């Protein structure tokens, strides 16, 4: 068996094609959406992601604003940038690229983002809305994973999903989205304290690997026919390496590779959230 590839790049392009007329309609009304990014420091991965986000904006006709800041910026100086973007009418929404340098309080920064502009869905109010099942922006990677599975018709209703990794941007928030009534999956959230990871992965219909541990998921751990999504990011000898061993493609029914799977979907969901933020904004 060779897995059907869950092609995140093609799916992102399809989503962009759906979003472009909505952006054009806003532009005709003088309400072109604007995405701002806040990038602190010189981490090459973060720089690459931010560059891709601005290229995406250009593709669909969204304005972009960049705030690239030095790694020794103080908390107060960073707050001032956040406050400026909260007040800027040209900015429909913005993201603070994570992780931030260790001396900065990430949670305090996320807390300061205007919830109406939180297109990353990672600020406390957005996370609270997710827990309470209230409308609001959803975190981009979990939303992208569910959208990718939906478009390839991988069943989630009643499915056993094993998520590996409990980070904020993927595992923790994905568990909340997958267990909503409208998705209805049963979720096992694994982490470094999980006693028998292989057993948890083996009983899954869908495996989402987001541990950042190269080659962690091996073919013997995967139930034949299962859907496997590789979200882990590590650099091995300068090369992007995922959590899923390449041989898993011979056992899985569906595979979201890394790169080319969930990463582009994260960006598609971000652009979608920016368009929604601009549509919600009442003209002054
Ligand atoms: N504020 C946030 N910070 C981070 C998030 C996030 O959702 N919000 N998630 C990750 C990084 N991330 C988004 O910022 C991200 C990861 C991957 C990709 C992507 O398109 N990857 C490509 C390949 C990239 C490469 O070759 O290096 C792919 O998978 O095909 C986009 C965005 C952490 N920080």
C-alpha cells in the first residue's frame, strides 16, 4: 500500500482561490484587509515563516505590514508595538511570531493583543472562546489540520485520533477542536509522560505527530490504512525533518508529509482569518 498524499500546498492554493474574490470585494469598498507580523530576533525558521506569510498576502491581494524587532527588545518596547497595531486601522489582524526570545513573557504579549485582531487565535480570549464553543478565531495549525482532513474526506466522526505533542500552537488546542460536537473525534493526547506511545499510536485511525522529535513515528507503530499527519519540525544537518519516518508511507492510508502538508494549511487558515477579521470590521 502507498499512502494517498494529503497535499497541503494544493489545498492552500484552492483556499486562496476561494478567498481572492472576498478580498477583491473588500478592496472595491476601500476596505483592503491588512495582516501585520511581529518578528523578534533572528531565528532563521521564524524569518522563513514570516516571509511566506507576506508572500501569501501578496497572492490574494492583502496588504502587509512588517515589524521586525531586535532580539534584545524589552517587554515594554514590545508592548508599545502591540499597542500601535491594536490602534492601526490599516491592520485587520496580526500575529506575534513564536517562539519569542526567553527574556520576554510570551503570555503577557498574547494577552495584550486586541481579540478582534487575534488572527492567530492564540490570545487568552480566543482560547477561552474555543473552550466555551463560542465564535472566534481558531488557532491556525489545528484549524488547518481539520480542514485538510475534511477536504480529503478522512472521517473524523467517532474516529480515534492520537495527537503526539502538547504544545500551544498544535497539540493542546487541536484536542479541543477535535472533540467539539461538530467534529466528534475521540482524542488521546500523548506527551513525554506517556507510558506506551507505540500502543497509543497503534490504535489510532488518525495520528497527528507534533513532538519535534525526528523520525519518532515508525511504520511498526502505525495501523495499516491509518491517516498520519506530520507536523513536527526539526532541523537535522540544516534540513527540515519531520516526526514521521519516510517508510510510514508504505503502511498509512493517508499521509500529510512535512514539508508540503500541514505547514501550508497553517498559512491558509491565517489568511482566511485575516479576511474574516476585515469583513467583521465596521467602516468608520
Ligand atoms: N504566532 C505563531 N507562531 C508559530 C506558529 C503559529 O501558528 N503562530 N506555528 C509555527 C510556525 N508556523 C507558523 O507561524 C509555520 C510553520 C510551517 C509553515 C510552512 O508553510 N512550512 C512549509 C515548509 C517550510 C520550510 O521549508 O522551511 C511546509 O510545511 O511545507 C508555515 C508556518 C511556530 N510558530
